[in-house]
């Protein structure tokens, strides 16, 4: 255990939150990490330390919680992902942007040392260079989710410049983990496929077989997030959001890898509305700013991730 920090994690019951909270509590101590979510979180989050019920859009309650716990750091993870936001654009925009705005406003008035907010590869769009997508390039997202994340990035940089708020952000690729269920994203086929492979030995994929996308295994994502948050402020040159990468693969590549563990696994393809979101996103990401500024280095490739996923899912 190290450092005296009080950390508030909003959206602690979600895909990233459930894993991040466990790691933060291990590092900073259980009582120093407050989980907050609109719903009562799952057992591990709920039992592991303090928690608060919070709708990040409820400004008053948010203020109360911040007054009560006086966090030195806030991780704001509450959001709607690409597919869910597309079904409810008004709410997707409201939650993803106003939620962030509420936090930035409070941070400009109270002493909060650091904020983490996740962006996404969805900030890129059909006119973005697809391969090795640079940090600074055409964005023009075509999904509600991507538009909200791009707006959020601009707000982060604005509040950093105008109010000197130390906000840090990553453009996560598709995240793959075994601790939570798929959460309404386009890249979530790469989570769902493992569940179905173990139960049914088959999976019908909603993307076509060659749709390669940037992906990352959750342990890398959690480690990268905490490393970014622990880096010296002077080393953070990007105050919108950092490109970050680990691997890129298509549904077919993943299915082939799963088949090496689950003999007879079969995949079929029936692309739906999510195909066009995937088509608008990069195939691979240039993350040299993350590497050079704060030393990012992934540990998991497709092979290692697949074998670790299957090992852990079988165990549970
Ligand atoms: N995982 C996100 C989604 O598919 C993209 O960042 O919505």
C-alpha cells in the first residue's frame, strides 16, 4: 500500500470500474477508494470498501458526496457505449457530456488534484487515416458516442488550460475482460464470444469476419490508466486524450485463436447496425505519445489475452 489519496470512482459498477476499483483499493487501501454508481454495485465492489449511490447528473448529490469524502482524485467512468448511445442519442449525449461537465465545474471550484476521464477510438470517423491512426489527425466521428467523446476531449483540454485542472484521459480501444458482462459497445463482440464459446462452442458475430479493430486486455487497460494517473504532471503533453494501443485483430483472428483452446468452436457472421460503427473506426492506433510521454507498454497480445481469458473464465 502507498500514498495517501482519497479516490472517488464514479461508474464503479461498469466494465472498467469493477476491475479498476479492486486494483485502486489494493494500491491505496480499501477505505481510501469510494465506489459510486447509480446502481448497487456487484459483490466485489460493494463488499470491498465504501460506496455511494450516485447519478452523476444529479449535481446536488454529486456535490454532497464530494463534500463528504473530499476526494483528491476522481475517476469518472459513467457513460453509455456506442450501441446503447445510438439507441438513445439524447440521453447518450446528456450522460457522456453533462456528467463530465458537472465534474469539471466542481473541480474548478474545489481542490481536486487529478481527474481521469475515458475517451475512445470512437472519436475517429470515416475520414480518419485507418492504419496506425496518429494522435493528431482528422476525427469527424459519426456515432453519438464518438461525438460525445470528442466534445468531452475538447472540454478536458479547455478546463486544463483555463482552470489548470489536472485531467488525464485515454482513448481506449475495445476492452476485453472476464469480470463483467458485455456493456453495449461495438467491440463487445470480443467479450461475448468467450462466454458463448465456453457455453455453446459457437458464436454468431454481429461484425463481419475481417473487421479488424484495436483492442486491449483489461489488465493492460487498468495498469495503463493507473500509470497515466501516477505520471508526473510535466510529462503529460496531451490534455485532450492519449491514443493507446495493445493489439488489433478481426473476429476471424480471434475465432482462430479461441479454437486452439476449444476444439470444434464454430463462428458464423451476421453483421447488423454495429457493422457501420466498426467500419468508421481505425484498424490500428499509433500510440507513440503515450509511449514517449509516460512510458506506456502493453503486456498482452492476442495469444496471451485469449489464453488468460479462457483460463479465468473456466475457473469462475
Ligand atoms: N468499446 C467502445 C464501443 O464499442 C469503443 O470504445 O462502444
